[in-house]
C-alpha cells in the first residue's frame, strides 16, 4: 500500500526541534514525508543547535532534500499535492501570518498551496504569547475549514505564564484525526 504524503514544515521555535525530531521516525513509518523549513529555521544558528545540523538531521530522517524557498514550496499544492500538511513547530509569527493570509516564507507558501486543495493542515504551535498576542490568531484558525490543531497546553506556566505549546507526542494521532476530518480532542491539555 502506498504511503500518504505528509508535508512536515518547521518554523523557528528551535527549543522544540528535539521534541519534533523524536517523533519523526514514527511519522516516517506511516507517511512519505516532505520536509519544509522556513528561511528562519533553515538559516539561524541558536543555542539549540546549528541550522545546517538541523537540515542534515531532517534530510536523514525523511530521506529527502528540505524545501526552503517559496519557489520550491509552491508546487506542493497543484503539481505535487500532499494528503496533509503538519506545521511543527509553528511559531506565533507564522500563526499570525497564516490567520491573515500573508505568504512570505516557504512554510506559508506550502500552507497556502496546500489549503487550495481542500486538504487538512495540522498546526503544532509553540509560542510565548499564546494566551496574549497570539490568542486571537489561534481563535481565527480554530474556526477555519480544514485547519486542525495538535492538542496544546501551557509549557512553563510559572516562568512563562502566557506561553502555549503543542503536545508533540500527539503529532501522529492529530494527523490521523485530521485525515478523517476530525479535530483530536481534547484540544486543551
């Protein structure tokens, strides 16, 4: 049986990359993964690792070159459609741009091209302002057709009282539910 195609898009929430990389083998066992990185994720070295190393690991885990430009991402809608697209991690910046129709990165172009096909977009966000500045954008996207969320909760309430982060251990379950047209419940963990 042929595997379904799953876009796996990473934005610049570097602190969650290890959580994501730990889940990629399970995703790769079920899906043909199409790796995508925003320019920020693909070009920025941080205290959580060097960008080139993240790209190398993603290529190694998926067996494919990483899409890093808008031009490379655009065909993922009409010419090379995916069954689902998972943005993990999705930053507050990307959430805002997605909610307001801004397309200025490979991840946002992949999402725009993918949503044209009416297929599920799954968001696993990580943002320090989820209970403040990003809350409105989360609400907008929760009400959008074909957009689903990986269940989320506060990740460090005493140190970062407005921060929210997806439960990365639920990526596979959330994608499977989205492919059935369902939001994995409960959303708040």
